[in-house]
C-alpha cells in the first residue's frame, strides 16, 4: 500500500464514524450522510495523491462530505430538502432542539450516533448492524457475511431500522442524565455482542470475524474516551482487551479450540493484559462495581495467573457470586459451579450444578450436562459421566465442542476399567475456554 | 410528533376486585392527568369499556359481519388510550411510563402516520 492509500485507510478507520455522525446531525438524513461520506473518501483517493494528505484529514473529509450533501440537496430541490440545505449553510449546525445542552459535557457526534443506533426501540440485531454500518463503515455485505445472513436480509434490516428512526422520531442525541444510566447498559451490550460475534465464531469468514473484535475494541475505546467517568465503560474495554490478549493461544495449528488450562501462556499478548488490568484497577477505584467490571476481574484472574495451576479459583468463585447478584442468571451460576469445583473440589461444584439442574432454567443447554459430565469424570463416576456426555452431545453443541465431548466420552467408556484400577482418579484441570 | 399510547392491561373478571381497584385507579389517573395536563402533551384520551361490550365488524364480499368480542382473544386488552404530542420517542416513552396502566400492563406507543400536506 502506498503512503497515500495508507493515509486514506487510516482516515477511514479513525474518521468515518465522526464524519457520518456530523452529517446525520446537520442533514437529518442517514442515507444521504452515508453516501456523501463514501463520496468524500472516494474523492480523497483521487485528490490526496496530487494535493498531498491534508493536515487535518477529518476536517477535510467532513467539509468535502458536507459540500457534497449541499450539492445533492440543491439538485434534489424538494421543499424539505431546501430547508435542510438552509440549515446546513450555517456552520456549526444549529442544535436540533433547545434542550440539547443537557448533553453538553459529552457532545462528541459519534456518541450521539452510538446511542441512537442502540436505542431500545430498535430490534437488537438492527442495533448491532446499524452501529457497524454507520460508526465503523463496514459495508452491508461485510456485515451480512459477519453475521452469516444473506446480504439482502441485512440490507433490509438496515433500511427498516433507519425508517423506524425517522417515523417514530427516535431522537438523535445522548440521553440526558437520568436516562443515560438506563441506556448505557444497552450500548455496552451491543459493543460486547459485537465482540463476541467475532470472538466465539466457530464458523464463517475468519478474517471478517477478527475485524469484528477489532471494531468492538475500538468502539469500547471511543466510549471510554467520551465517557471517562463511567467505570462500566472502562470495565467493558478491560474485559475485551483481556479476552483478546488470549486469542493467539485459543486455537492450535489445526484450528481446534484449546481450553484455557492447556493454552500456551507465553503466546498471550502481554501489552493487552497490562492495559486491561490497568483499566480495571482504575475503574474499580470508583467503587461502583457493575457486571462488566466483575467479568473483567474474572478475566484478569485468568490472565495474570502464570500457570493454570496458580489460578485463584477462590476469588473467581466469589466474583461469579457477585456477578450473580448484579445479573441473576443460570449461566452465571453454572460458571460459578465450575469455579467452585476448582476451588473446593469436584463434589462441591457438582452440588451447585445439580441444584441448577433441578431448577430447570438451563433445560436444553448442552453446557449443563457437559459440566456435570466433567465433574463426574473427575470424581471417578465414569458410568454417570458417560451418560451425561451423551446427554450433552444430544443437545447440538458446536463442532469443536462435539469433538471435545466425544474424546471425553471415549476416555470414560474405554478407559473405565484401566482407570478403576488406579487408587485415585487422576485430577484434571477443568477447561474454561 | 404525535403518538397514540394504547393502554393494554389484563381485564378483570372479578367484580368485587374491580370495585376495590377502581378507587385507586381513579386516583392514579387523576395524578397522571394533573402532571400531563399543564405540560401540554395530551391531545385526547378515553377509557374504554371492557371487551365483553366489544363488537368486531368485518366486511367480506360486500357483506357486513358483526361478531361479539374483541379483535383478538388475548390476556391483555386495550382498556384505554391517550393521544399525545411529544418532542420525540424518548418523551413519548417517558409519558407512557407514567401511565398507571404501565404497572402490570403494557403501553404500546404508536407514532401517528402524519399525512404529508
């Protein structure tokens, strides 16, 4: 890539969202904003090689995109369009409504865009898609590929979401104080979902999937920059960095998932762990713990253990209990069971899992019998373990999990006799991927 | 921007319970009106008689078919509505959240399809 192309690519990563956000604000037209931003980047590719890269690429792109919008509105010359054109000739654009000063402390345009894209009145899948399209500039085709849906489906999802924003008058703003606290978790959830879509991928285009984790981290970084007083935003970024730091060791050469206990810790990205831990510490100093800070703390326990054996499972079990108090959920309790098993022995963990099974909230979820099976295996109860592995396999786990479960099933069935000869069952570390 | 706020609540079968609740409900709606009236968002609103008093009308092949009961047999039924004029959806959501029926029921917020002049 030439120097200029590189500059354009960098500007795309850094400025796309800001330019689109600024144009939506001044025109009120999402499609127009996207198209004119696209045009501005095309123009940069034409002009920058001859004129040189401007000192402030963002300002150049915004001005170019805005001029383009004015041109198009003028040519369109509809009544409403004329009005918007007039509104645009004053720079900076006038506030949309007089109450706008409410969010004066955090008026970055991208933040308005993010909160609007993540409005609870939009379907969750549309929030994610719209965030990617408008804030990170991924194309509809790329987003469709990342979420394994046909492109026309994704295109329609985006069209419908934008239509609803217009027809239901979803405001383009960062919600004021009292609503901000209600809405922020929804925004963080979309960013986390994006990350997980990239991170947990067992199918699909690997490259685009990796991009998703990168985009999620960038969005989380933006949130932290824009809302430095929100410890949960810091917690989310810390969580993503800590997960991402382990990525190089998560799959082996054959592309198989490597469980946490077996990962080569020298492959973990030190800089990511350090940054994550530092962010987490700074968030925790505010004494407003929340689900993302707690999950980041759990990730930090894993990431800072020099060996799997040194993992502080007592603390992790306590953190899962704390997480359960913030977001009561059966899957959190299942994770706690695993931590309890590591901290206090398989029997103690199994008791927690059995209670969950009786509760019925996780019926049909393969990780419940899978966890039971591993704990039973560790207790040397191989027949029961085999039955539990079979129950887990019947619940349609992912391909990588099927391979893991089948391997374990073979172990407990064919090695059962050999294992029974041993004085005690060999203690194995539980895989937490 | 105008929105129709449809108040969907479980219908009460038990008359005694109904009489007891109605006093409290009148108070609650009184407080709601007292807040929203001066704010100028309310454009209209009515309480509706229960669905046992409803009639559904369809025209099929030119024939008028009138049947007793509501459009859909669901647990929650439209018990009333407000027509409001709000700055945007967030304000409509805020107004809807203060309707007493939102506790225990559901308020459906429907933007009015404004006709272009």
